[in-house]
């Protein structure tokens, strides 16, 4: 087992409330779609773009930060907060789904901006395009390294800048999914028109759901700190689950001009809840688990897919959405939006006193999920 010694986050300087974004697009959005946006559970999100509303309206991006800069800031804060000798750090694991560029990878970019802080001889591992469940996988990589290198430490960084990846909303009007289904049934839309407008509605929701931020976790084998383990995983439980969440590198969508395009299938909430619940049950049944029932944990830190997904996971785990066990999950969604790989890391960084065990749950593209117990060893 390895222990969490320090955790720190970093967000861009600019924050946008959902009400502000909806207000700037009010003339384009149907009442049903506005209600759908309100039900996402996101009050605000931080953006590396200081002109995010204008970008959504079709203006060029104006970035004040980046994925790499957020990762560097979180790394520096995490090490400073810990206060020990950075030369003890022998491994950097860095993950992102939204890199600033294809090569070099995030770990190398963080190294390039941390001269004088991180040793030039430490090992680096980049885990890009691993989706929203990569944090616990990265922790396991660190665990393997630390088992082979007693006395060393590892730092795990998750950094995301989603907002520059969303599609500008350039149509004159956008409708909700139910409205589109009715129009298709009434033969007001062809099958091709329905699929295109359904995709455009998904773009609206994604622009309101995702946010930008980074988290760094310093881990080692020092007692007296919360420990990770055991951890359980599930990938592609059904063959078609592989295509629940996908991204193409060069979109054919007319508003994206060849930029990457993210696809989210309608059954993501149901399948996401299934993956989360299955991995939670598997980790609770692990012979090394200190608890055997979800009611025995103090906190259940669930990836911020959306409020609908969180509600579904809570329902299947017999947890009330207003329960203190899941308060941190809903709060991170509300304050930061969906941070994909960094979401559960934010919950760990913002968690207060540790008095009992917690469970961490991540799920997403792959389709894959991971769940792990955290407790004092």
C-alpha cells in the first residue's frame, strides 16, 4: 500500500457561471434544453479561455493558461505544501485527455517547466487518452515503482483543459433531445437531420458540463497518512461499450474546421452507473478490503460525469444524493464541472479530516472503471 502525503489543485483564473453562459445563448436555446442544462448539476466552471462565452458564439480562442501550465502549478503547490526534499521524488506520472500538443507528452512538458524543482533523472510516465478513470491506474503505477524503490516518492498529476475542445455553437437554434424525437416522429426531420441536430444538442450540453483544472498527488510509503488499496478495475464489460465515448482527431463537422470531436452516446449514464457499481462491489469483496459494505465508508468519491450519472450511481449503491458520504462528489461537480481525469483528485485534495475509510470511483472512455479503498493503515 502507498500513502497520500500531499494533494493540491490548480484552476485557471477565469470562472464562468452556467447562468451567464445560458444568458449569452438564450436566443438559441429552447426552454427544454435550458432545463436540461440546469439539471446537469454544474453551477460554474473554470476555463483557460478568458472569452469562453464569445468562443461559444464563434469568436477565436483567447487562452490565458493551458493543460501543461495547470499541471505545473498543481505540481509546485503539492510539493510546497508537503515541505520535504523534492530530490526524494523518483517518479512522475502525468495523465490528460486534453493535451496541449500530441508530442511531447504531458510528463515531459511538466519536466521542462520544473527545472530546479524536480530531479532531471527521475522516471516519467505519460498516460494520455486514458479517460476519466486513469487516476487509480496511475496510483497503481506509482505503487509498483515504490515497491521496487524503498524510500522514494512519486507524484501523480492529472491536468485537463476541456473548454477549448468544445464546439462553437453557431446554429440559429438548438432543441432538447425529446423535442428532436418528437420532430422526427412527426416527420419534420429526416434521419440525417435528426442525427446532426442530436449531435449539435450534445455539443451544447458538453459546453456546459466540462471544466478545466489540474490536481497533483504526492505518494509514498510513510505511515500516518491515508493509504490506497485495494483497487478493482472493469473494462469493456460488453463489446459495444468500447464506443460509448470516443474522439476523432479530425472532425467532419462544419463548425469544427477539422478539430478533434468528442462523441458521447445516449446510454452513457446507464452504462456508467453499471461500471461504477460493479467496481465498487468488486473492491468491497476483495480479501484485503478493510470494509465489506458501502455503508461502512465515510466518503464515496464518485467521478463527476453529471448529476444524472451521480444520482444513478447513488441509487444503485443505496446512497441518498443528500448523504454526507457523496457530498464531495456533488460539490466538485457544482463548483468545477466535469474534470474527467482530475475530478476524484479534486475531491481528495478538498477532503477535510480523515476519520475513516473512503472509496474512490472513476469511469469513462474505454469503456472502463476503477474503484479503490482509501484508509489509515
